C-alpha cells in the first residue's frame, strides 16, 4: 500500500512516499546488553516540493477604503485574528509594500493599544503596511494628543473603525491597582484610576495579584476609554452617530492569541 505523508519544514512542503514496508528485527539478550542488533530499515523516496505562498505586495487603495463599512472592518479583523491564532499569517513583501504606499495611505482602522511589547498589534490581526493606524500608550487610555490622532485617522484619512484594545496581564493596570508612585508614571496612572474605581463591584480579591480582577479592570478601562472618546471628541461622536465609523473595544489574551471584541 502506498501512502502519502505531508509535512512542512522551513517553508518547504515535504512529501514522503514509502516504497518498501520496513521490517525491523531487534535481537536482544537479557544476559548480554552488548549483543549486536540487526536492523532492516525501509527505503523511501523523499520528494521536496516548493509550495511557498506568493508574497503580498498590494496596499489598500482609496477606492477600497471607501467601499469598506465599519462592520466589514470588524469582520476582517476577526478573520485576521483567526489566522494569527492558527499560525497562518499572510506572507508579505514589506519592502515592496512600503514603496507602493509612498503616494498615500488609506487604513481600515485606528487602533489604540497598550505600550506592551507582547501585543504586536498588526500581527494579531494579520495586517500589514497601510492597513492600520496604531497609537500606543501604557494602559491604552486617550488624552488630547491621541484624540487628535484618532480624529486625523478617521475624519481626514478615512478610517472606518476606532478600536481600543486592552490585554491580559497588563502592567499599567496592575500599577494603577497598586497605586504605584514613581516619576511621571504617577500622573500617567491617574488616567487609569477611574477604571479601578468603577471595578469595586468585583466579587473577590481586589489586588493586582488576582488575575481575574486585573482582567476585569482592564476591560472596564477599555470601556471607559470609549466613553472618554465620545465625551471629548464631538467630531468622532458625530461620525459615529452618522454611521461613518464605529468605536469599539477588545481584549487580547496573551496566553491564547485570541482577541475578544467587547
């Protein structure tokens, strides 16, 4: 019987076709551990086939951006995260994409993320050059500068979605819970304290050592940030009311790679 076994190694797809079934005879002696062992191995032909995915070179165009809706962008982000979790990321030629994007950029979304190095924003959604505006600050809150950046991304550059994403085991959230005092970090953590305050209804240990409480505060912080955007940016609030954009939140699990949309 001929069977085919496929595997992947270093970007190559390997097909092995066993030709002769192997018979292995092991002769051992309980009395002498040094007794020779005779092995009759099977012979096999190994065929190596190149199955590299073509590298993506195209960047989003103005026409493609105009055709998007906020709901479609959310769907695309969810699909991209699924590919990320399954380790099936799109192969891209970044050097070519950079050159193709020189004349303009037309991203799908603006993402406000934590500073955390374990949250590779573009990768977790399987997005590349020209797909996302990304703003980062420890604790993924917004201030005047980030609000202006989001307004630019949506009102001027046409992004259809504002996504605030928190994450598992966030150091900024833990520091806010523990009321850390240190240099400029103290003032920064004040932006996160409202989320800690509204999380006091949590049932259980309310400390940074309790992962469930940290997660609860992190998610409340995302929702609090969304409300801050609506309260402090009439431009974005109006765009959302007209259906031109959506402002949504998400939570990234470091342990699984899964993004939960809140």
